[in-house]
C-alpha cells in the first residue's frame, strides 16, 4: 500500500514512521520512503512532503539474469568511455556474465582530480584528463545531480545503485537527488572495483583512434596503446569527444547536427537565493535553495541549467587555448555563492547546416572567451547591469566571482551575437519577474557555458545499434540520446540488455 501526501514541518521528519502508522491504522512490518520533496509555496509554513510504501510482506528484490555460459563470446565486449553510461553499461554486462573491457582516454579518478586541481592552480591543462575526460565523465564535477525528466523503469534502479555504491540513503527518494562532487569519486571508485571483481577490466590513458572493420563488421578497436578485438563495441564517448567523432565519421559512422544551448554562468549569494525561495526569516535547517527557470525571447528558449546551490564555477575546458565554464557543488552545498547556467537554444539557423558546424560554433565561442579573459585560461566576467549597458565592469559588487582559475573583467557583448545577447539579457530580466532579485545589478556573469549537451547525434536503431553496423552501439550524451547522469546511466543499462539479447539470440 502506498500512502501519499504526508506533510511534516521542518525538523519533524523523524516522525515519518509514526505518521505512517497513524495513516494506515497499523504498524507495518515493512516500510520504505518512496519520495521526499519540499513544499515552500507558503513561506511562513514550509513543509516536507512524503510518499511511503508499507507492506505485510518483504519488498521484492531484483532478479539477477545470467546468460548461458555456452553463449558467452570468446572475445570481450569493449566499452569506450567510463562516464555514467559506460560504467552502468559495464556493471550490467558483468551481471549478465560478461567480462567487459572499459577503455578510457583519461585518468582514473584520483589522478584525474589531481590534474584538475593542478589546472585550477594555473598549471597546464591535460587535454585527455580534465573536467570533461577521465573516469566518471563530465558529470563527476557538476554537483552529481540525479534528477531527470525521463520516464523509465530503470530510474529507481539507478538511484538504488548509487546508494549501494556510497551515495547518501536519501538519494533513493528525495525529489531532487544529488550526490555532490566530493562524494561522487568514492561512488565511481566503488563501481569500478565491483566491475573488476566480476572480471571486467579498465584501460586508462587509452585513446580510441579508429575502429577495426572487416567486411563491414566491427571486430575491434585501434588505440594509442594497441589493438583490442571484440565481439561488440559500445561507444560511450561523452559530449566533448569531438576528435573521436571526426575519426569515426571518416570510417562510415553516421552523425547528424543536433540543437544544443550556449550561454553563461550566473552567480548570486547563496543566502540571497535562500531568502528568495524560502522567505527572509527562513528556517536555517532547510537545505540550500535551488531554482529552475525558463522563458522565451523572440521564439528562442532561454532557461537555467545545472543549477549548483552553494557551489563554484569550474574551469572546464578540454582544449588548450579555450575557456569553458561549468558549475559544481559539494554534498554540503555550503559555498558562499550559488550558480547556474543561463543558456539559449541554438540550432542550424545559428551555426549553419554543414555537418559538425555546431562543434565549430562551440569551439569558436570557447576561443573568444579565452581571448576575452586575457589568456592563461582566465574567465571573462561581467556584472549583469554592465552587460545590459554594454560596458566593461570595473569592480565587483556584493558577489565575488568563484571561477577557480581566476577572472578578468570583460564585456561579454563581444562574445555573442546581437541575437544571443538580447536573449540572455531579456531572459534574465524575465526570470527576475519570477524570482525577485534574480536580475540584480551586480550578480556576476561568467563566460562561456557551451558544454550543455552534444552538438551532434549518432543515429541508431531501436536497440541502440549505429546505422549500418550490427555490433556497434552508441550510448549516452555523446550519442545525443541522454542529458545528465541518470538518463545516461539508464541508456547504458538498456544497451547492456540489448547486447545480452543479441548474444543470447546469436545475432552477431
């Protein structure tokens, strides 16, 4: 039996079981929280809202499906990329009895963190191991948000698995779950160790150069560390592997341009955002406030993305001579500022119809941001009022930019087209009508946010096979079929199931 809409005041969450007993009329032997959300519409009476499930019998656990040992291929299944899609695909392949090889261009997580920290301290960027590339993928350093808009039977399983591998227990049922970029590395390490314990293998610092194709069939991959033969290859490349996209295209893998979004990071004081959302005299026990805003300017969607409460703006480039911004929060979400991307939808009307023109557009913005920042990967920043007035900022107001590599005052009007500038300005002003204060004069804009999603899509059939191939799969954000950690994980799980079915039915 499911009991919904149980409301408890802040600080009374521990009474959830007692309230459940009152609602169902007996003390259930089996009890679990399904959902926990926050209702802050009445700022004088903010409440948590719970849905719970009770049962007189144990809750059913998932069944493990293992393929017939006689049908396990003699060659391994190769997964290229160890982001959420690649990791969850690999762990599910292991559960089916396979022993996948995971090929990753970047470092394992600990070495990757060291290189990211070094880059933030004005050392050289490693183009293969950075915020975009390496074990865990790009989502590792963006707060670890697990909320998703997709409807899938696998979403609950993904959240359950994150808890299994080290995320907070609330991750399974809280309305907007997040792991935190300080906790995610531990989770990722646990997943890798589980894969290895089940016979899987990881090859770090190993870059896919090209596919090995014989008679129109993929039989393996060529890397900078040698050749690896496989019965199936799964491409979980991530949205920033543009060099690999080009290589695959020249080998006959299909690509299409895809709309994406570009813009800036906007920063406010965390305390201001809390007061806007909860009221001036809010209960300090409440979690750091977030928001999600969307509007339309001249037919273009303008919206917030990857909101990081109590977080930082991260140097997130994967190319030398470019500047890319992204947001990150630790689990506690207690940094001075809160930030989010404010982005504008762009498509072929903005960047042209030639294949890969979106990638070209993306990289041009990143190079321009680098030059506006004065080089050395310093970020160009501007106060919002100065952006609207088309003048370079000369001093900060109440908000200090958090970009970890340093910042330089610039005029961001020089970065975007007039059309995109108008969309960003009017979009933020309109958002300020929804949340009073959002468009405050001295909030900080940091450029440039470009890695919101992949600028291309790899067309695939209903079971994830790349067009024209019978054993080459594409998954995750790099394939253009996912957006965020959870949807990427789900895509990886589905792919593992499809591979299992294909081998079971001897389709290869």
